[in-house]
């Protein structure tokens, strides 16, 4: 029972990414981000969970390949996700193996849109019930991310540190463009796996962001950053029909005195949503985003994220749904 408790407490990790080494120029990166941002290239991993927690077969979707690609693991030892060359995105669909117990979290889904596909991300409840042994309730938050989410997840420590946002990038985009519709404003529910679901009495909203940082590592392995560019939007109204070509503008330098500035655009330093990365010593560390860069500063890291809930792990507006299509980085 203790092993199963650990695994399900892990599955809702959803939230932060780091720098990965890619030897490609900015133009090539933009082309690949935009290409996969059409969401017309899905594949699915088919994984059977451990018998201890019910032995269900789960499908983990990722948007590369073709909609008919299915990866099965009957004769393979490793079920961990491996990104193909040029695929900088990552869904929040994740495979975990904690103390030999295998479990999957699925909150991102392909959905037909006209002659193509889009992506649906949602906040959902996950329940595992094993007669006489286990009755766990967890809130899972859907997300799309540019970066990496190393698999398998092996423990329940510090869930917000598991995903690693960001890729090397030195360009200065003007905007993030995409199509979307949304069902938002559902009441936040807490579900940590160690108690019953609990309604928290306030509403939750999806969020999209494009951030640019200048990161560096000190002699002790600590990773620091300055915020170079900021574009963040919180979706506070439901939109039932597709809104095409929506734009989030990237603003450079210190934006705290600007009329459009909101608290959720703040530096991520000492908050529950701090970003993490793997440093040169191979250690997962918190990124210390310690200030705003000059408006003309050149970044070295690009972050893009779409999240169904703006809150921390295990809290979310169950029912929040964000549909995303045709994501483009505008230079």
C-alpha cells in the first residue's frame, strides 16, 4: 500500500522545465516549434499499469509522428519517453515507476478539428481504488511545455521540480500566436492522494506564457537567471467558439511599471511555481530568477507553456479545459 501511495502522489507533477543542449540555430528551432504546433502529428504510447493498482492499460499521447502511430512495450524493458530529434515540445502525459509500481497520468489529448487535429488539456480527478488496500484521490493538471520531462518519474519529492522548462534560444520573438477555446473558472479542488478531495472555495483559470531568460551557473552549481522577455495571459472567460490567431505579445525588460502588468507576470523566485533545471553537475536545481534584464539584453533560453490550471501541484479547477491549435512563434 505504501508503494502505491507514493506512485499516485507522483502522477500529478505538472509544471516546470530546463535547458537542454540542442545544436541548432534559432531559425530551425522556430520552424520545428511551429511545425509541431499544428498538432497534426500525434502518436500514442500504450502502457499497462501495475496489477497492484488495477492493471489498467493507459494511452499517453504525444504530438509527433502520425495519428495512427502506437508504441507498445510488451517486449521492451524501458517505457520512458525519448524525444525524437527536433521535437522540443512535451505534453504532461507522464509515466512513473516508483519502487516498481508503474502508473500513468494522462491529461493531454488529441481531438479532431476539421480536417486536422488540435490538443485538449484539462484538469481532472484521478482515483485509484484497490479493494481492502487503497482509495486515493489526486487532482492532475494538463500542460503543454517546451522543454523536457525526464521519465520515468521515480519518487514523490518536490513534484514541481520534475518538469524542466526551456530550450537554448538567442532570438527575440515579438509574439506567441495560437488558436484556442476554453471552459474555465471551475472551483479549485485539492487532491494530494493522502486525503479526500476537498473544494477550496475559489476559482481556477488556465494560463499561457512565453518567457525568455538569460541563465548562468555559478561555481557552486547554482543556476541564476534574468527575465529578458515576458508574455503571459490568464484565461478568465470561457470561449465556446474557436478564437483564431490569438496573440500574446512579448514585452522586453522590466515591465512592473507598465499598465498591462499583472501579479502573475512576476519573477519566479521563491514561489511554489519556481522553475527548475539540471545543472552542469547533473543535479536538479531551482532557477533563481533574480531580476529583470535590460530591454536590449540577448536571451539564451526560451520557455513556452500552456497550462489548464495556474496553481501548484495537486490543486486545480476540475473541469477546466483549454483547446489549443496552430501555435506559432512570431519573430
